[in-house]
């Protein structure tokens, strides 16, 4: 429509300018009035060409969005087509919420939210009949950076989280029972989204960390690894009793042990390491005692040498004492020779005693 009006108006304006010199003033005023009317008709035609289809859709579906609202959306830089479609979806699905208005949808779009995703989430929650979700909660979840539609779908259809997750550095949860046997466990956690705690609640990483901690604690409190292998439900029951989903965006439905493998004998290895450490300590203590004994031996040798030095010093004083005795007349030559004979006899007896100890006796000598 606007494509046909633009050439007509331009041709009329050109004709009026050409005839301006030949027409009186009254005729010129009439021509400009006609031109103004045509411009207004052109503007109205452009508006209807852009918004008439959306306005008709909203009126026929009961969305009740006026043409002036559509024009205002353009000036407010809002995607009018997205707002109209979202309002039509909400109306057709029977969403009854006093806060769900076109102005509220515009405000959410201006805030950077996904309007259509919010409406789809509200429709999915209404169809589920077991989920209570308001428009304000849905917009808050969407603006918080979470996928509100996926959250609703997770609330309806629980999702499975692997523990440990795929692609992680460890492929299993390793825990040691009281008897020292290591167990390698893989678990699957079934969770349902908790929409009331979705804002500010912990994410999947927290669930995985808490479940892993609970599994390690449950295995560590078992007396033997055989009890865990015979009844893996003990782990699930123990972990579920701890309410690991508190202050999180999910509700744990079940914890299933997918696989259990027996690992190394950590207890025996630790005992061997402890024995090796004790042996090293004993060796160090023995080496210290040996060093102390060697030091004491060296001290005694030094004392012996010191005593020998004193003996030599004393022996050197004997000739001088004998000379003084000779001079003073206290010792005569006869006494001196007697003393020499006594020393010779003593030395001979000592030599005989040594030879008798070193020479083994024959059988006849023993009998004699």
C-alpha cells in the first residue's frame, strides 16, 4: 500500500509546484491541505502495513495488544513480533497470571531476557500440573542466567548425573575400607530440578562433590570391602540419609552404584612402608650407638697414651733418684746388684709364664 502512495504523493507535489505560479493563493492553500492529508494517509498506511498483521493476530487470539502498543514498542526498541507471539502463546495456553502483561513482557525483553523461552517454560509447567511456577519466578530464573525451559523439563523428566563426570581426570571414586582394601566406584545420581531453589542454589558440581564425599565416607566406615561388594545399597542408603541436596538447585531422586572394582591393598602397602620406616629408624639408632662407642674407644685410647706418657716420665725419674741415693750413701753397690738380680728373676718368670701359656701341652705333660 505504501509503495503505491509514495509515487502518487510525489507526483502531486511536483504538479503543485509547477502550477504554483498560475494559481491564486486560495487554490495553493487547498493544494497544500490536500498534500497534508495525503501525507497523513501515507503515514497511516505505512503503520498499517507494518503492524496490521500483528494487530489482527493479537485481536483474533485475545491477546488484546493495541496498535498504539505496537507503535510504542518500535520507539522503545522492543521486538514487537516476539512480544506479540509470546502473548498469543500465553493466551492460547490459558496462562492466568495478573503479572503476565504485554508491558511486563516488554520490560523482560529490555532487561535482556528471553521472552519466548519464559512463556514456553510457563506452558510446560502448566501442562505438567505438578509444578508451581509463576511469571515472576520464571523471569527471575531467566535473568539469573539459567535455562528456565530446561529447568522445567528437568523437573518433569529427571536427569542422570554421572559421578565422577565424563572427561574428568579420575575415572572412578577411590575409597579404602577399614581392612585396607581399596574400592573403585562409579555412581549415577538421578536428580530433579528444584525450581524454588534454582536462584542461588548450588549447581551440578556441588551435587557431584557431595555424592563423592558421601560414597568415600560410607566405604571408609565399612569393616571390610566384602560387605560393600555384597550389598552396594548400603552406600546409597547412607548417602541419601545425609540430605546432600540441601541448598542446591536439584532434588536427589536416587543414587545408584553402577560399578565396583577392587583396587590395591592399601593397608598392606602402608604397613610395609611403616616397617621400612621403622627399620630406617632402628638403623639410624644403631649407627648412632656405634659412633658413640667408637668415640668412647678413641677417648680411652687417648687416656691410655696419656698414662703411658706419665709412666715414661716416672721411669725417667728412677735413674736420677738412684744416683741421688748413691751420692747420699743410702744405696750401695751390693744393694743395686741385688735389685738387678730381682728384676732379672722377675723378667725370667714372666717369660716362662708366657711361654707356658703359648705352648700347648701334650697328653703326657697334662697327666704329669
